C-alpha cells in the first residue's frame, strides 16, 4: 500500500478544516501520515493525532516554520518524502504555495486540485474553469497532489489516536521572511465550510451598499458572505471574499447570488452548490441557467423585503 | 536589474470551452486565443518597475506553439524589450516549462521573474513555484502589491484569510494575482514598433530539457450539467421555498 504524507493546515493551536477533506482523499490513496510543521505547534499536532484515519503524526517544530514560508518548508517535506510515496496538500493558498515547490524539488509533475481518486496514480481534476474534467494518470515514481476540499467528505476530527513523532528541522533557507498579515477576524462561517453563502456582485454599487443590503440577509441566515471578482476589484469587500475560478471554490447547501451575472469564472467557483438561488434584474442573465430558484427584479427592493420576511 | 516575464497563449477568457466529442481534450480549433490574463498583469508589473527605474530590461518568454509569437508580440507592444519563444507544438507540462524557464534564467540572470499565478486553461498554478524551487530562490505567490527595496522585494500576497506580507532576497520569483495592477492596452504605434523588436526562437533541446509528459490524460469529459430550475414570481414564493428547504 502507498504511504501518504498529508500537509496539515493549522495555526499552531488547532487544525484547519481544509485538512479533513485532504485526509479523506489521502486515505483513498494509502496509509496516512500527517505532517504538522510549525512553531510551538504541540496543540496542533495533538489535534491532528485525533483525526480519524491518521495513523501517525510527524511534528516539525521550529521557528523557521512559524509562517509556513515555502522556502523553508518545501525542503523539509522533500526530505521526508524519502520515506513516502505521495505528498497530499489542500488546494488552499498555503497548499498551492508549497506543493509545486516540493514537486519541483522531487522532479515530479504535480497533479493539481483533484476531484476524485480513480486508482493508485489516477485522478480526476477540473481544467478550463471546470468546463472540462480530465482523468490523468501519473507516471512519476512519487506523487504530489493537491485536493479540492469541496470534492471530498471531511474526515472526523476526533476518534483517532495516532502517535506523534518529532522530526528534525531542515533549518531556515535565509531567503525570505514574514513581515505581517491582515486577517479580518469574523464571527461568520468561513466561506469554504459555510452551509449557506450570500454573494454580492457589481450591482451592489459600493462598500456601504454591500454592507447595508447583503450583510443583514447573511446575518438572518447565519450565512458566509462571498462576492464576484467585480465586487472585490471595485473594493466593496476584501480579496478573500472572491468566489470563482481564481478565488475560492465553494459548495454550500445554499448559494444565493445577488446582482451577479454568472460569468464562467464565477460559476467555476460555486456551481457544485446543492441549491443555487439567483436574484437579478436581467431575466436573461447567465446565472439563471444554473440557478435552481430564480427571482427576477431589483435587488434593492427584493433583498430588504426578503430579509424582512425571514 | 533585468526582469523575465512568462507569458502563455491560452484560450480567450470570454470563450466557453467545449470538450471534444472523442474525449481527448478541449476543442481549440478556430477558437480565439489570447495572452493568459494573469500574464498581462505580469507584463504590466514589469513595465511599471521599469518606469520606476528599478528594472532596466524586460525579457518576455513563452513556451508554446509557433503561434505563441503573437502573444509575445503583444508583450512587446505593451513594453517588453525582447522576447524568447521556445517552440513546442505538443503540450508542455508545468514542470518542463519550469525547467526551460530555469535554463533561460541561468543564461539571462534576471533579478526578478514574474509569472501569472495560474494559466486559465489548465489551472495548474505551479510554474512560478517550480521555477523558484529549481533556482533555489524565494517566491512571492499571488501578489497583490510589490515593492523593490534595495536587494529585496516586499510582496503583499492574497491568501485565504486576507493578506500577508513577505520580504524576499533578490533574485526572486513573483506570481501575479488579479489585484496587482490593471494591465494597459498596447497603443497602435507600439504595436507597430513591436514588430521590429528582437524575438529569438529556440527549442526545448536548445536548453537540454526533456519535455516528455509525466501525466497521461486518459480522458477529458464534460462536467455534470446543471439545468435551469424554476423562477419564482415574488419574495413570498422565495421565502416559502426557503422554508421548504429548512433554511428559514
Ligand atoms: C483571469 C480572470 C479570472 C477571473 N476570476 C474570477 C473569479 O474567480 N470570480 C469571479 O466572480 N469572477 C472572475 N472573473 C471575472 C468575471 O469574468 C466577471 O467579470 C465577473 O464575475 C462579473 O461580476 P458580476 O457578475 O458581479 O458583474 P456583472 O457581470 O457586471 O453583473 C452584474 C449583474 O447585476 C445585475 N444587476 C444590476 N443591477 C441590479 C439590480 N438593481 N438588481 C438586480 N440585479 C442587478 C445585472 O443584471 C448583472 O447581471 C475573472 C476574470 C478573468 C479575466
Ligand atoms: C488541449 C490541451 C491538452 C493538454 N493535455 C495535457 C496532458 O495530456 N497532460 C498534461 O499534463 N497537461 C496537459 N495540458 C496542460 C498543459 O500541459 C499545461 O497547460 C501547461 O503545461 C502549463 O500548465 P498551466 O498553464 O496550468 O501552468 P500554471 O502553473 O497554471 O501557469 C502559471 C504561469 O506560468 C507561466 N507559464 C505557464 N506555462 C507557460 C508557457 N508555456 N510559457 C511561458 N510561461 C508559462 C505563465 O506565467 C502562467 O501564468 C493540456 C493543455 C491543453 C490546452
């Protein structure tokens, strides 16, 4: 059986949700060892050890890994891969930053953003903004794979009892340093794990209007808030709200698109949602071609009315 | 400092791709092709750094079919100084593209390499990071803002939770995200001028790179289609539907 090494996404204290779908995917490929690379990451390693399906946890605790700088963690992973067959990472911005660097160090052609495991080295993956699904088989001896989180069920966060083994650090490459971050703290569900998402588009006019129209509806529904690229580019909301081919891929139970036309790049990020609801004043907007429920009309009257009636 | 920018010829982002009936790929015959949008942003950023006096020369590189010349001419018309086309009529995977870029970087010794964060055809999101690994240099992926400060570059990156800022020692690799800049259009005089800018034509063999694919595409299929649902007449009907679904 293949031995897989899973990249655990964490904040040193707890394990991020994205990891759980990766464990499920990795378990379909082979035995799962989870790698927790961080600084002061005992709690995260302990949490990873409890994930159902994880048989071992490797903990690399070093100041050089505090911010998951690719220059420092890629050599660590590449070194550890001497004992593993497949490196599996989430297709998050962290995974996408690190995995190709690992792949190149191992002289492996990465398989990005897999949707399913079809065989030991065979996977499906979306190409062309999800307008085509390719089935690819790797001929490399070792594999590097990133996983689309919405395509795999989440492994249980508890129930496992893997042993934690400390591994030596590869050190600091000395070519990069972390200066800071701007992470908005929010009580809202994260987009990639929200059950309901309300997204606003260019039609929302400006940041204040977005706040006053979209947010009350999202609050009523306990929903995450997303946006089209047009809304992000225009500065209505921060970049991490963008849903789409080049933003976040989401698949909630219910996705409500408000004043979004439905460009293929946007659809690529949300068309696997269970139920899509669209509110748009143009009855021919492409979004209605994928919407289960459509409501045609002016969002500035319809959305406040909807919020009021819920 | 010299800047190397990587540009790829891809299906135009306005075109809806169609899977070939025989399941071997996406039909690109008679389809409008353009520069990958993220690469337009890469070229633009290099030009802005040149306008600031930070970059002295911009070399645009593409690996692709002979027709990728058009894409390079677009980069030259925007403001790149010269171009290198590495011709391959067969598809080249990101790892092999990265090896070719690495070999070119060894010759050209750029201080900065700018690539797009992903090509909108294969959506692999790999080449920049792979080039960085092969050169043993730092990477600033998904850049939202860059500033060269002495022998370093400060890169603000678009990450899942928001933004992150890293400082990288030059030479470095930067991959562009959407908000880095708004690319300019080439003016007609510049399009004319671009025709006489130097464009070298090379092959993967010139750089000793084996481009044999590592991945076999077994088949390419259409994704499951979603069919249009119903339209509800008013908010009350929508509320009723939401209640049926247990959402409200
Ligand atoms: C390389 C690249 C990557 C991209 N990546 C993404 C991505 O990841 N995500 C993404 O979303 N886009 C992406 N795009 C952009 C995409 O092509 C579209 O431009 C964008 O999605 C449009 O956003 P929108 O629907 O909000 O705006 P528009 O297309 O302008 O649509 C606005 C809609 O609002 C409706 N409307 C206006 N006023 C009202 C009103 N009062 N009441 C009700 N409805 C109203 C209009 O009928 C229209 O349908 C990308 C583009 C490129 C080139
Ligand atoms: C019809 C078709 C069939 C295909 N068949 C296969 C197949 O069988 N197996 C397979 O593995 N792949 C196949 N591909 C995918 C192809 O190999 C990749 O598109 C390509 O190698 C690079 O992947 P990417 O563009 O997604 O890279 P990314 O890593 O997403 O690109 C990021 C950036 O790297 C730079 N870059 C990427 N490519 C180039 C380039 N050629 N020249 C210069 N700069 C570049 C650009 O700046 C780009 O923005 C096929 C593609 C098509 C269109």
